[in-house]
C-alpha cells in the first residue's frame, strides 16, 4: 500500500498520519511505543492526529524506535508495504 499525502511536508496532520501508518506497519501499539519513547499515550496520540508538535528530540526518539530515517515522516509519499513488523 502506498500513501500519498499533500506536498506540504511539515503539515502536522500529514506527519501524524505517516507516523501512525509506520507504527502500525511495525506492529506496535500506541501505548507500547509511547512507553518506549517516554511520552504519554495521550501525547503520542495527539501527535498522530496532528494536534501536538514533537520537538526534535522526541521526533528522533520516535523514528529511532520505529527504525526509520527522520526524513521519511516528511516525505509526501511512502511505501508502507516496504515497512516490516519489528
């Protein structure tokens, strides 16, 4: 499955949708990932829904935990089928 999103790469909702799609493709639950990166489940959920901006350290922790490059969350198209469960 390929996700195409608007070309406005820094749109919080688009970034959040990418993060959620990657998390789900990796087979991680919201609470599991939140615990790993030391955010509350509510904070991570808000980020995934575009209602909370992550700072650079949080984004780094998140992409490290998801085993992806930080740049992937800003790309307009990502191929989710290439992201395997952890």
